[in-house]
C-alpha cells in the first residue's frame, strides 16, 4: 500500500488495556489511481499508525456498512 493515510478519529477498544480502534481515510490504497477507502484499524497495543488488523471499505459501500452496524446494535441491544 502506498497511499496517504489520514487518521480521522480513534477510540479505546472496550475490553482491552491499551487497545484502540482507528478510522482513517486512505488515498490510493492499492497503488496509483486506485480509489480511496475508509480504513478501520484495530490495535491491541494502541498503535493507530500500524494496526494489527485492518478492513478497507470503499466509500461506495459505506452506507451499507453503517446500516449493518446499526442493525447489529439494535438486534443485539448493544
């Protein structure tokens, strides 16, 4: 991955001592001319720049992700 990473927000990961969740905008995640994505990073050590796990969501799928998260929250009383 060669794109510019801009961390938009981060917050503590519940149930961990130092864990964090970071939400970033990532330009050209797969090289020149690739489309930007929202990157969701999970770090057990709180490192937002190099998370342990990442998921890249194309902006075109963002509303579907938000809807699914809202459904999970409602369905499981979270």
